């Protein structure tokens, strides 16, 4: 977090949060002194999994249909 704050303070022209789904990522740079590099990375969401249909027994289907036709909650 300190690295990000320092980068924001030293590079006012860089807008880290201006683009949607793009975030700063900090990586350590090898060398004699500890240094860090800040790059902007665009996130990619995984595809949504397919929806599997629910299998219900016939008796349960009749009960649900019966409850949906009434104004009372099911089970009362």
C-alpha cells in the first residue's frame, strides 16, 4: 500500500483508477536496493458457469405449485 501511495504522490499525471476493472500491481525489481515497479493490470472475470436445471420429484412439484397458487407461504 505504501508503494502505491508513493507512486500516486510522485506521479500525479498517472491515474491509477481511471479505467474500469484496471488496478495497480506492485512487483519487486531485483537489484542492490529494494525497488518496486507499479504497473496497471486489467482484470478479466472468469466466464459464468452454466446453470444446471433443478430436478424435483413430482410430489414436490405439486406441493410447490399448490403453494404458489395460494397467498400463504408454503408449509402453513
